């Protein structure tokens, strides 16, 4: 087996490492833009006289827009390339992140306006991870994809982790509208830098050495079957059993994570009776655990894959991590101490994020030239799970209590882990379709 870890065994050297690090930055900003409303939610609800159920509709509208446009966004990234796709996406985020600040209580349809704005923001943010998967499929050798995705998705934990204290500080000093302006400006600046740094493929980049280009080509498998289309049809992608299992598993993943993104801050404040400043600190802990879990999981996954193959390194690791997360989340509901409950729940979501790189590494491997489209379908499942939990969690909590909300999430996460046992990470959907056509 060829060693594709880079010189001296260090992964992600050269320009590909720079792009991965900047996608970490964009990933962080994307999550600041989406999580800031959960911190400002109570101030917004107070100003516009909204209840938690209506606030849940606003949360869900973002996730619904994000979910529905995953597949189109992935196809767009495949067609125009991740450089332009991400740049356009970040500009869109900036516009609609700041658009919420113009809404006034004098509007005739305040709730409808807030829902529409958050839905539009979700549409724009849909490009983030399908486009990043295009970068991974074109720039990152197979043996580095775990750690690359781990770093990119560490941005989720970092962005969501710094949001509670940062947004709370801005909110307390300058009001909730200022927190959205800061988020928007940071995103537009990062998008401009991305456009300068990035190219769609290594051969187009003037800063990539011939040695790095050769190394990347050697580590990326290219479809070589005669007559094989460079891009898969939607039917080929959606009809594949591994893609179906990934999508359903990611649905359960999204259900669990969006309890933390949407409701954990409010849960601490309203149920655990922790004040606003303390809530912002406690709420950051699970997201920082995500920031640790994602790169750790990517590093473990790459090492296991090199020594035991993708079945163990990608699928086995993800299965174990998701089942362990379910156990942690269930235990967290039984802990009386706020500190220990936060620690246990953070352990659960941190463990869940150990599986994150497996989803995106396998989807890049299976998708190849259609990595954006395939990962868009998969991520749509995740976000539909998030849209469901955003509205369902407060409804379950109101009827059965918050413990029931977390226990349902724990059960779904366990099911999602078991679904990984049905994934075939070595066989692309295009190869399956070609084989079936040959048999017929």
C-alpha cells in the first residue's frame, strides 16, 4: 500500500492544508450565523411577543431551507466548482443574516417575515458542506480524508462554541441586532479571502508545486471504467443502498445535534434555572466537545482505515461512536447537577462528532466527480432530522418533559449507528449500476 500521508508522515502539507484550514474558518462562521439566533432567541421572542412554539417554527424554517437545497447546492458545486459556489454562498449568508435586523414590531406579519428570512438564510448556507466535499474529493488523497473532514467539521464545534459567550456579550452591550451585523460582516470578509486562496482543482493553482500535484493525483482514485459517466444521475445516487443508509443515519445524527444547536441554551436557562451569563458558558461546552471530537475522529478513522480498511476505519468507528453517544445522552438526563449533566451531555455530542468525518469521507469516496451531489442528498437527511427536532423538541418537552426529548434523541442515535453496518464503503453507486446493467 502506498503511503499517502505526505512527507515525514505529516498529513495535509502544502496548499491543500491551507484550503482545509480556511474551510474550517468558513465552517465556523456558518455555524455562528445559524446558532446566533438560539442565543438571541429570547430577546427576539420578547420584542416580537413570540412563544417557544413560534420560536421553534423560526428555527425550523432555517433548517428546512437548508435541507431542501442541499441536493441542488451540491449539483451547483459540482458544475461551477467549489471556489465560486462557496463565494456566492457566503455573500448570500451575509445578506440574510443581517436582513433579520430590519424586521420591526410594526410589521403586519412579523412571524412570517422572520420565517422567510431564516428560510432564505438556510438556502444559502446549504452550499457549505457539499462544496467542501467537492474540495475534499478533488484535493485530498484518500488516506487524508478523515483528518481533513475532521478539521473542517471542527469548525462546527468551534463556531457554535464561541457563539454563546460572544453573542451574549454583544447582545448585552449593544442589543441583539448588533450580534447579527457582526456575524454578517465576518462572513463576507472570510468569503473574499476564500475567493483569493482557492482554486477548483490543484492543476489550476499557481501556488501548488509539481511535487504536491503529483502526490495528490497518486492518492486519488479516478474512475476508469470504459464508458462510465463522470457524473452520476440522481437515480443512481438515490437508488443506492449505501447512500440510503448514510442518509437515514445522518437523519438521526441531525436530530441529536440540533437539540444542542437550537434548544440547549434555552434548556439550561429555562429548565435548569441557570442565568443568562452562566448559560452562555455552560452552552459552549458541548460545542467545544464537538470541536475536539471531529478532528480526533478523523485522525482515528484515517489510522484505522490504513491498517484495517474502510469497513473498520469508516463504518465501524461511526457505528461505535453513535451508539456510545446514545448512551451518554440517555445518562445525561438522569444527572441532577447542572455541571455534571452538561459534562455528560457534552461527552455524548463530542463522541457523536467522532463519527462526523466518516459520513463525509465515505460520501466523497462514493461520489467521486459527483461528491457534491451525493453528499447533498446525505446532508439533506441530516437537516430534515434537524428541522424535525427544532419544532418537535419543545412540543415533546411541553407534553412529556425535557427528559423525554433527550431520550428520544438517544434512541434515534443508536439506530443511526446500527445503520452503518449496512454501508459498503468500497463500492461506488456508479459501479453498482454498471454491474446491474451488465447482468441484464
